[in-house]
C-alpha cells in the first residue's frame, strides 16, 4: 500500500473497488472482477505499477467480501470518515458546492500579480583554502530537473494506455471528511491516471536531471558557510526569469597553512642536520612555494616571518599589495629507534663538540640537581 503523507489519502476499500459503501456482495464481486482484469500484471506485461494496483484491490476485496471483517471495517471507516457511510450523494454534493465557492474566493485572493521565476538552487561547494582567502572566480556545477524532452513532462508517451483512475475519476484529488479537504489520491499518486506505460526517457517522472556550470565570484577572505547568491544562476523557467543560485561555501582545510588574524601560520619540520648545520626548506604560500634559509643552530620553536605572504588585510580587501605575514614555525623531526652503533656515533660527536657547545644544558643540570647529582628519578 502507498504510504499516506499529510497530503495523500490512502483510499478506502470501497473507493478502491469503485463501489458505494452500501454495495451488495454481488456488486462488490462484479467490481472486483472487472478491476482485476484491468490491473492483472499478466494483462499489463508485468508492469510494476499494475502489480501494486492489483495487490491493493485484492487486499480491499479480501476485507469487504468477508461478512465479519466487513462489519469491523465499516465501524472503523465510520469513525474515520462519517460521510462515507451515510452514502447520501446529496449530502456530499451540498458540501462540494460550498467547497467550490470557498476555493473560488481563495483563488481570487491569490490571483495578485507576482514575479514569474524559476526555482532557486542551493549548492554546497567545496572551495580550496587559498581560493577562499584570496577570492576570485570559481565554477560551480548546479544540478536541477527539467521537463523530459521525450514526453514533455507528461510521464508517458502513450496516454491511451494509461487508464483514468477510477478512485478519483481522473481528478488526482479526493475530497475527504466533513471539511471536504482536498487530498492527493493515493491510488494514482495524484496523477489522475495509472501509469501503466511510463515514458522510457524519465521512467514516468516527467523530469530529467540536467546541470549547468555557473561562474561565481568569491570575495576575499570568504568565510566558511558563507552564502554567495548569483542572480539568475538557478533553475531556468520558460517565459519567466531564472531563479537564483545560492552557493554555500565549504572551505577545504590546507594541509600546512592555517589563518591567524591577518597572518598565515605554517609549521615546518626540520631534519637534525638542517637545524644544526642550516639549510634551505620549501614553504607553501597561498600562490606558490617559497624557499626559506634556515641558519645553523636553529632551535625548535623558532619563528620566521615572511612579510607580504599572509592574508589580504581585512580593512583593505581590494588592495592586493597589503598583506599580513606568513609565520613559519620550525620543529625538529627527531630520529627515533637508533641502533646501538648509531647512538654511540651520536655520543662520540657530542664528545667531540665539547661541553662548551652545551653550556645551557650543563648550567641547568648543575642548578637543578646540585653538584653531587642528588634527587630521585621520576
Ligand atoms: Zn519522459
Ligand atoms: Zn486517483
């Protein structure tokens, strides 16, 4: 059975069988036989829609063809929709007339001139960190549906093969309850006919997916989650103006750079020898790569400032010349798991360098542990 949503009505068993709620057993049986012939899957070349219709009709028939089950069902239906069991067409007709007048009044109120416009499209767009910080143009792929060219949105190219829905008599809606609320017919899903011959181009939906590529201007120092609106970049509409494209920015983190105020910070690992003897290391910037000269004896944690390679200054977003700094913070990539011979080589080198090269470490030890080395291990 189709799932009932607030605007969809799963038809009652009598509606499914196309009979009045007071129909005799013989009338119900005849109606069931007639509908079975129409929707039997064998008669419809194995159509899945026909099979579903057939199952719904068969289950309705099973319920109301059994006298005891029918009494229970009628009780339940009485509670759900009292008008149905009154079986008085005049009562229903009187309410329908009232409903038509109300609908007409509502339509008159709604008929104010408005802008005819296609739907807005919302797209989440991943943006590389550098592009988000520097701004510029980016191309966004916007997907939307358009009417199928094969069936022109009808969902079928053979309308004659799709029987009119007997439940709603082709209206696609049913008037339910005392308030004559218009709800979508659950048997034909609001189409008014049963789609036994769906279009091959769109599987009966009447719509196909398409896309367009739209150039979007990204402002300097664009924020995560920013909404960039492109007027007319949304879904086109024949005879109207296209909707807007709303791009929601999702910034992709940079593997090495992060923003800190107007500056960029980059943490760079140095090898042992680079820190001790000096060297040149590559540093990424927003645009390219810079080479930084590291002087001999560089301690871990030292920061080097490269002016003009940070973020565009926020107070002057158009001036490309004014930028913050790129702060390069170095750390030492310490070798681990040395073999005994390698550890011995390191000790030999340290001995060769002499105590004078480690004056700070020696002074620290002398002050903390005392000249005799007293104290307990942690
Ligand atoms: Zn189609
Ligand atoms: Zn229907």
